[in-house]
């Protein structure tokens, strides 16, 4: 029965089935973005023919008008979603703009890879067609500006890749709509040069980043990295400032270095797409297409015919394959260290009166230089016993030197130099305020990345001086006597530290016992399209605002989905229990949809950024609380381990 809307309030993002928009009848809603809602509709004049209808969320939306122009005139290509009709609703002149496109029956590119697990040859064929499509679009001045796996659908009927959603697209000669430094877009797919421009020009209203074809190709490289490895090169759930710094300055591991099935030639192509400088990437789609064809032609056929991932059986589920098992891909683990070596830290210690500078060599004397490695690897002292032992050895040497000075007496030069002040360290740079981040939407304006500046790190003296030895508390003593006393008391402090480090570690509760899922949870998750083992990023106890280290206790809690599943969208809230142990474990059994209209029974476990169950405990806390960084993943499971 048609729904008449002349005299009622219209909510374009919440049209129910049966609503008539022009000559189209709404069947169901496909999704809602920042600027429009997309519905699957049926042509009432041709029953049984289905299309996708996008309805603007605001009347007179210039962005929707631009998208109509793009699809109807500028972005016409076999691998771009096809435009059919447009109009306004509910009033033909003042209503919301809508337009009708092909309904692409298929999967987003990342879902296609995870569910079909195609061969590398099939992936390269799809990527090559996308490269040619981008070449044609860029040749006519069209820029997509929001390339990501969900906007690349693999059509089920013929396997063709189709670009969709030009909602923030642009074309040569179009009027400027937004007044932002950089265009709206998805944070973790921004190019390094756009991040650099934003950092250098933030606060300048007149500055506008000129989006280029190489930005689209960079985002395509990020998308290919995601489907080949199962991970994004830079984690989307990082706070924006940290994410921007990573994009601008870090090099992710090459795909072939941790998904060993990836042909090296394809891995190299993806890494070139992710180059930090745009001139080091492929300048146009034709060159990318040529590189992909050359890689497949020159490699071993068996490597290209192999599937992207190995299959693994999912236990405890009903069979859907002929071999009697439900399967999912085996996603490779993210490497534990970055391919970019860390920069060496500058350490400045306070001047000491007994430190002598080495004598300068005589003119003409050859000086033997020690070789310096180009990129030394920083190693951490992991054992507290070893740290204390090193400290003890240092202060024993200090004490021994003090005794020798006392025997011979201070030199005239040394007597003129005051002892260093206790605890004199360079104060750390103040922490920057970061604007709160909402629900990590798919397309949001950029936030301000931090200004990068070198900060000197001061090394503390070997041990803290006691009150009676502090130079600011009483008259200075001769260096020999003062240093001897400092050395002896430092030995005592180091001994205490050594004893502490050898003491028994604090006993924490063990991991929780295994537990069954709630009744009907597995069936409900299957109906929502939530597959076992497919994780999604979440933020814990921070429904609004920026993630930061927080204190939590055992009991009820909530997480917000940063990225969702087919039937449980991003911004949905999942509720469950926190359990304190050697880590902070989370078991979640209830989900409230993003529109707050339905609650479902689920079975999900909290996974840390290191891939382990639970979140790592940060220093601090006690038996009843723990300090954590509240970002991780929710993993659908068939039971709690």
C-alpha cells in the first residue's frame, strides 16, 4: 500500500519498504552515509526489475547535484555504476534530490576476497580493469576521492569490478563546495602528500589541497594491500593524529613479507602505489595496468593461479560446502615490527665535574673512525635484573672514582665547577589537545595532525640524591667528599632496586574459564551476516571522544563498532562483561543497532591490537582495576575460550 507523505514529516534516511519515490517502490535500505541514503527499489512500471536509488539527506544539497552530473555526463564507463534517472521527492521542485543507478548484485572487494578467496590472477584482472577505468576518468578530469574496498563491487554475474559512490567526487571546472583544507574523505586512505599539506596549512582558511589522480591511485594501493593481506597498511582505529604521522612517515611491511603466497611482483606493485612521494608512484592508470600485465606474464603460472589465502575449517557450525565443513580464510598475522627503523633518540645527560674531554689529535694525525651502521636497530633491555645490574655496575664505578679523588684531592679546575643539581631533567613537551572523534564514519573531515618537532630527552642521574646531599638544600661540599657519599648511597639505592627486581612478580588472576555462547547467538549472527573469526575494530567505554589510557574494573561494559558487518553497521553498540586477569578480557553477548531500533543476541570476544585475547594491561591499577588503551577488535566466536 503506497505511503502518502504530503502532510507528514519526511525522514529520507529511514524510508520503509513500500514507500513510493517517483515511479520506484522501496524494497529495502542498503546503507546510509554522511550525505545520502541508498535503497534497493523496484521499477513499478516493470515489476521484477531492481535498481539502487540514492536520496539526498538535505534539500538543495549541492553535493548530490554534483554526483548526478558526474554519473550522467562525466563518469560514463563500463566499470562505473550506470545512471538511469533522477528527480525530486516528495515535491518535484522543493523536495529531496534522488537518482537511480544500477543495483550491482555482488560483493564489496574485501568481502569478495574473504568469501570467494579468488586466485591472484583473478585479483590482478580486476585490478587491471580498475586501473583502466581510473585512467579514463582521470583523462576527463574526474576524481573519485573516496576509493576504498567497499566502493569497489565485484559483480556476481560476470566478475567485473564496478566503481560506486561518487558522493564526494569532483571534476574539472566544478565549483568549490566545501571550505576545508583537504576534501572530505576516509582517514586511513589519505595520501602522505595530503596529510603533509594539511599539517603545514592547518589554520589557513585560504589554503586548499589540490587533489590529484595519484591520490586516487594511492587509495587503490591501500585497497589492494587490504585485500591481499587482510590488513590495512595503517590501522584505521588509531587516533587521527597518530594515524596521520604513520601515513606520512612510516613504511608498512611489504605484503609478500607476511602473506607468503603473494607473488613478489604484485607485492612490489602495491608498495610502489604506496610510495610516500607521488612522483614515485604510477602517474596514470595505463602504466599501472601495464605493470600488472607484465607481472602476471613473467611470473610462474602456479603462483598466480593460487588463491590469496589458505582455507581453514570453522568448527561447531553447520556445513555449507560439499566437504562437510564451513570454511573461512586464514588471515596472516600482522608483523610484530615496522619495516621503518626508528629514529635514534637524542639523550642529553647533565654535565659532571669529573668528565674530561679527550685530547684533540695533533694536526696531520690520522684518526681511525669506527664504522656506523646506516639504520641501527634499537634493542630494549627486557630484564629488570639486567637493568639493575647495569645500574649497580655504574654506581660502583662512580664510588670507586670518588675514593680515588678523595685520596689525591681535587684539582684546581675541578674545585671551581659546582656539582650538578639533583633531578635536573629537561621537561617533556606538553601533550596536545586532540579534537574528539565521533564514530569513525566512513567519510569525515580531516582533523588536525600534530606539528612534528624534535624533542631532546634528558637522562636522569644514576640515583636520586638524598635530601642531605642536595646542593640546593645546603652549602656545597668539596667534590671528592660529595661524590663519595653520592656513590655509596647510590649503591644502596641500586641494591634496593636489584632486590625488588628479584622479588616474586605480582600474582594476577588467570584467564577466565571457557563458557558457552548465549542461546540463538550463532543463528542470529549468521542472519546478520556476521561470520565467525571476522574481526571488527571497536573502542571500549569511550562512546564519545578520543581514545586514551583509561582505568576499568570488572563488570558490565560497552564498545562501539568503528567498522561493522552487513547486518550490524558501524556505530552500533555491543554490550558485555569485562573480566580482569593477566589481561583484560571481554565477552560480549548483546548488540544494539546503529539506529537504536533493534537488539540482537551475539557471541563476541575482545581481541587486543597484538592479536591476543583480551587487552594488554598498562602500568598501574590494582586488584580491582586495570589501566588499558581502549582500542581493539571484536571477534565473533562459537564459544568463549
